[in-house]
């Protein structure tokens, strides 16, 4: 058997076959990833837009002698890897003698459930029923037909491939892991899409998954992914948020009541009725509590949580034992799963642990107030349960905040003192020490020539009353100079709508779109198709939009994106950092803002030919002490505070 090619040779083969050009940063990253996989040292590698970082970790992953997991934050990147990058890479290196098998693995609710498709959905009493005709029923029938077609065609049954649908409609054809009967008990276990995906992953060298599933597998200890020793985490700037979301639980009275009703059909004693009574106590306690974080749980709410916990435990114990798989028992298994979920959440909340943050959300017309619990921090579990067992490569275009890897490294469980410089330090882990390296391979773009960072120093600091007249004037003048071509990133939906309304009124010859006018893909398509268009929106545009070319030559950021002071989780983390003797504002609020600023600014330059301006309408970026930290997190753009200079630059770009 011939020797495996070197990483540089295989990368060169892949790049040439794909019609690309060798990039020094890509080669440097691929060699560093290979070294990390061989040594067992963790690696943080910042690779700017245009580096080609996907190939820079996929090629070393194929060459590694054991299974490698690649975890992404967004479905868009997962789709890019599976539908574009990997098939082209596999074709390019098919004669190199490396194992190119790969599989995609998602959470169970991302696959259609054949038992639910064929036997129906449990009603509130736990009976499996068919949906009535109507708009919902019609769509569910369409999804069922699609799922059966996937069986015949040996498709994946993944939600991404399904006909267009809503969350509510998808829930009629899917189950979560608690509702699942399990392959051994389910009459359709041999055909199960989720089980087939797991089997394929077991046969594959490379497994593509997401941050949440990685967290459930490695941190919560629920086996979801086949054995592996190396994981590459792309979009690593999102990791702590996604891990936190995976470890967050919610509870509300209607959910407890529904679980009780479904159990009444299967439990002979009074236990299910007692759980229904406990739901009433929880509803009353929630109605008396105020929204926001609880530093101490109100006594009435604490008592209600204990009542729900104990009642749910009694219901679980009262369920009859048995492994039958007929329809009634399927309903029983899923009803029991609902009670188990209620018990686990109520038990966690009632414990009132210092390691958790508990708060109550504000109710809306569609959603009642609910209790939420999330971990105060996730770096500890990540260090103990992921970093101590696996070799981890973290990569993103934004890992250096304030010009340093320290903030991100700390947030994922690595200590700044453990960083290796040059050839110093041990190879591999030793005792409690987890050695890691940080590498910035730069960007192929010349930000100093391609982009201007404009800080509107002359504007008043942002207040609580939204966008003032001076800010609206500034937005209109900048948009007018750019003749549209503007992506507006705002701190709130209200601010985005206010700005859009002002631009429509003052510049009616331009097309101005606001998030919410249509679905985001439709808005993005309209934005790309006509350069004389503005698109204003909030958080999902800060990170999820890729619009290369002269469609986007101006990115407006209305204010530094600090977290809201009443954000229950981030305010608790900031307070905990202060108590520990640190600077909570810099460690939590400023780091949060730096990350979003870097991501938002990154929407501007996507190719070698892009040119434009990032306009930050918050003077604090130029005047506050923390402004230096924030600016050091951004690409090295040419900077000015002169509005006349910027308007002339935008007008020149628009003219060309």
C-alpha cells in the first residue's frame, strides 16, 4: 500500500482540481491542523474570509488515521460542506488512497419519524390520532407523502430536504429523543431515518454535525456520535452560545398540564390528577412573579416547582411496565416521555444551583410566560468533558477579540497560561494542563485599501429613546451617497424599522427593505438583485448574510452591540465575573460586543474586488476607553471620523 500523501500535496491536488489558487494562509492552517491532530494539542486558528478554511481542515481530517468530527453552528455552513465542499474534495482526491467516507448527523427531531408519519400524532390524552383536513392537515399529508417517498428512494428524511413547512407542521411528523420509542421497540426501526444516519456515521471516517449535538454527546453524556478522538469546530465564535442553548431548559404551566392529561389514559391511580393540580399551582405562582432573573426564587414559585417535581416523579413510577409496540403502547411511551421531560426540568429548577441561572420570560400573545434555566458558564463542563478527552481545533474568522485569543480561549475552557509559544511546552496533555496554540493566518484581502471604518464621532451617544434626528439624518446622507447598496445592522427591530421608514420617506427613488417585510432568503435575493436597495435588520443579518459584490458597499451599525442590561444570563455572568475579582464589563459585555462588531463588519468585504465602508454611528467607539479593545477586534480597515471624506468615497464607488 503506497504511503499517504502529505497534507500540502493533497491540499495542492484538491485546490488544483477545484480550479483554485494556492493561498499561503490556507497552507499554513492545514499544516497547523495536521500538527495539532498528531500532537494532541488544542488549536485556535483565526482564518479571515477568503482563506479557504474548509479545505484547510477537511484535507487534514481525511489524512488523520482515526475518525474526525466536524461541528458547525449554522445549517448554511453544514449544507455548504455536505453539498459542495466535500463532494468536490472527494472527487478531487479519489485516487490518493485516503478514506473519503463521510456522513451527516443531526438531532433526532431533524428527521421525519416513520412511526408518527404512519400511525399518527398523540393527542392530549395520549391516543394516536389522524389530523383533520384543513390547511395544517393538508400540509402534514404532504410531509407524510414526502417521507414515504424518501423511504422508497432511500433518501435521508432530513427536514432540510422536506417541502416548505412551519415548525408546527414539522412537529406532526417528527419526535424528539424523549418521545422516540427506540429502534428495538419501534415497528419501523429498520427503516428509521435517524437510525440509518447513525449507522452511516459509524461506517464513516468523517462525521459532519452541529454544535448542539456535539454538546449533548460530549458534555451531557448522551451518546449521539460514534467514537472519535478529534473534533474540528468551525464557526467556533458561536460555540459557547450554542452549548448554552443546548443546556437550557424551559417549563410552563400548560406543558405540565398537557403531560398530565396525556398520562391520565395510561395511569390508573390519582398520580396524573395530582400532576394536573400541580400545574395549577405553577400557573398561580408564575402569575405572581415578575419577569426577569431570580437571584432568589420566590417562596411560592419554589414550592410549586417542588410540587411539580414530586408529582411528575410519582406519575413516572405509576406507569405500567412493558415492551409491547402496538399503537396504544406507542402513545404510552410518548406520554411518559413528556412527563420525564417535565420532571427533569422541574427537578433542575427546584434545586436552585449556584451553577444555574433561573429567570422568567415575559409572555406574548402567542406564548405564555415561562421559566427558563441555563448554565451560568459552560467553560467548566467543556474543559472537563470535551477538551480533556479529545483533541479540538477551533476555527473562525473572528477568534481574536481585542487583538488576542485570550477571551475566546477562556470562554471554551482553555487557560491563557496554558498557551504554547513557538516550540515551548509539552506535546500533548499532562495532568491538569491542556496545552493549546493560537494561530492567525490572516486574510487574503487588503482591508487597508478595500475598506474604510467610519466612526461618527460628532453624533450624540445613543440613548434609550431609539434613533434621534441626528442619527437618521446621518443614515440618509450615507445611503444617498452610496445610492443604496446598504446593509443596515441595528440593535433592535424598532430601530431598523424607524431607519427604514426615514430612508423611504427621504429617498423614495431607492428600494428600502426591513427585516420582517418577507422571509429572510427572499429579502436577501431582492437585495442582491438590485444595487439601489437597502436592507435593514437585526441580529440574524449580523452573522448570516453573505452578499459579495457591489450590492453591498456600505454597512451601517447603529450602536455598539452591548447586551441588554436586563439580559438574564449575560447580566448574571457579568455579576459573577465581578464577584470573582475580574472586570465583568470587559469579560462579558465588551467581549460580546466585540464579537458582534467583528461579525457585522465582516459582511462588507467578501471577495478581492469588494470595496466599501463600515459606518459605526456610535461615538463611543472613538471616545470610550473600551473603544480600543473593540477596534482591535475588527479587520485592519483604514479609519476616519470625517463624514465628508466618507460620503465622497461612497459617491466615487457608486459612480464606478
